[in-house]
């Protein structure tokens, strides 16, 4: 009777790659990942907390999705794919006796990068339907003009720093008192 052929341990055959964050985050090492070879490492998505990259505890409720673009030697380079707020954080913001206005808006930046904004505005008190529609319209116009005037790197850094949200809140306060403006998700399409 023939003996079954022994298979080698697949984990011993794998190669470990150090994963580096994009230049926006100072090319910091964010971890290691195993892969059979360079080709199988490319294209993987890595989800990491923004607070790990920026060392800012205020970013604890934000995740960043990075995609491995190249792997050479034992180093894997990544690019930013999306920035998302945790669902539990968004849920904690929405309370009784408050209104929300949401907006999903594809934009194109000054340098031609296509982004998709998913925004959320929370009012301090209940707002009428016409005020919510006014907030949504104003958000739409302001976001489109802001994106056309700035390049992708600057836009992404202003969203991460909260500068974009603060400016938007200041521009919307004339409609109704605003409690919070958040970018729920920012997806980079190209």
C-alpha cells in the first residue's frame, strides 16, 4: 500500500513583509503580514485605526483602509483607499430631539482625483424638513467648491485634522444651530 505523501508546513514557506503607511503618514511601519511571494501580497486591504498612525487619541473612532500597491524585498508599500468612522461612534452622536442630515456626494479634486464623501450633520434641536433640505443643499455646494479648489492630499489632510468639518459647521450655522459635522466616510476612487 502506498504511503500518503507528506505535505510541508505552508507557514514555513511564507515570507513576512513589513507594511509601510503612505507618505501622508510619514511612511511609518504599521505591521507585518505573511504572503507566499510579492505578487500575492499586492492588492490586499489593511484596516488600521487612525490613532495608530497619527498618535492622536481623538482619532480613536476612525479607521483607515490601506491597499498594498507594491512589495519589494521584505517591504510592502500602501496607498490610502478610505477613511471611515466607526458605526458605534456615529450611533453615539445621534440622540433624541435632534435632527440629522446626510449627504453622499462624489467629487473630483483639483488634481483630478475622484472621491466619495459620506457626510453627517447633527443639529442641536429638531429641525424642520425645509431646514434639513437647506443644510443638505449648502453642504453639497460647499463640498463641491472646496474639492475643486484643493488637491486630494490637502483635502484628505483637512478631513483628518477636522479643519474641513469645522469650516462646514461654521458655514451651516446660519440655517439652524449645528451640534456636529462629521465625514462618516471618505472613499478614494482613483
